[in-house]
């Protein structure tokens, strides 16, 4: 058996990050509905980066948890 840690490919990481970030931006702004432009930018940035990183590192586990949270 190979006990070396699993290597991450940069293309897969980037795709998962971008998809997670887009979902995070939409969900963040949709849930909190900020009233100012600054609120929209801050909420979108924070939720986008957080969801992007979670999706990039956790992959399908992140999408399963998000799906069960949104039901």
C-alpha cells in the first residue's frame, strides 16, 4: 500500500475553489441581504473566500454538507 499523502492537482483545486467561491457569494448575499454596497462587498468577499477554500480542500464532503444545510 502507498502511505504517501495524496497530492493535490492545481487545476482541480482551482476549479473547486472557483465553484465554491461563486456559491459562497450567492449564498452569503442571499442569506444576509446587506443594505449597503460595502455590506454586499464585505459579505460576498468573506463568504466567497470561506466557501471557496472549504470546497477546494474538502471537495465532495463540502458540497454534501452544504446540500444538507440548505434543505
